[in-house]
């Protein structure tokens, strides 16, 4: 049976949108990290950490810890947190990276067991696949939020320059979004180059084998 009451945020990129965030260290202590810390140590942006993503509500914050599934029984609240039923209707929550964890109940039990330090050998593969899908979706939401921040920043910079009001100073969050998007752009270029090279290699192998040996339909 599919279980869609569980939400999680797993992308480390959610860190860049907070004024500060808390990290639970291995010894149980809590470390507070600021945007300036991430700017000084850029690799930490992508580091896997158990950090808190607090989501404010009228009843107080809902605290999501990265990689830890949380049941949310209120349907309206779930829709707000994940950006609506489609996942694209609530851009204001994109920064959280919160997504629905759609898994079978037995897989969900395995996930909680693994998080608690246990093992789930019978469903280990399903657990890993479910969490990997969640991380991909979570990262996609955070990147969408980063592009929104960056786009608004560019528009503001252009406006200030056109009006001759001096130089625009990027906020820490805008700096972090630029750092993340630059790496993402570089990764996209690298992926495209690999794909282009793979296709060139395929064409070369076909040409070396001879056109007559290629798979052409017979008349």
C-alpha cells in the first residue's frame, strides 16, 4: 500500500536560504552555522549533514531534520509544504526542499529503522531507491528557489545600474545561490560534453565498421 503522508527534505542546498541553521553532530551536540560560514567553506554547502529546516506556521515552527521522514496528517498543510498536489504550485516553499515520500508502508518502516541506527536487509534496496528519489526531487526544488533568487537579484542589479545608483551588493543568500548555480551550470556543460563525445564515439565506430554493417531496414 502506498503511503503519501510522509514528508522529508534531503537536499543539503536548503542550507543556503536560512539566516542560520542548526546541525546535529555525531556526539549529539548542536552546532549553529551561518551563511558567512558557508561562503568561507563553500564545499560545506553540499556536505551531508543532519540539519534543521524550520517551517513557520501560526502554531509555531514545524522542524524538519534533513534526511528524517516526518508524518504530516493535515492534507492542507502537506499541500503547502510540498508546493501543492503537483509540486509546482507553491514556489514560496521551494527553498525548504520538502517533498512527499511516496513509498510502500513496509519500505517506510525500513527507512525509520535505518535512521534509528538499525538495518533493513530485506528492503535495503527499496529504501535506498526511495531516499534517492526524494533527494533528487528535494534538490530540484532548492535549485528552483535558487534560480528565482538569482533572477530577482539580476533584475535589481540592472535597475540600479540603469538608474546610476551605484553598485549592488549581494546578500549572503544571493552569493550562495550564485555559487550553487555556477557549479550546476558547470556540471550541465560537463554532462553535455560527455554526451557529445559518446555520440561522436558511436558514429566513429559505425563508420569504422562500414555503413553496410550498420542496422538499416531492408526493402
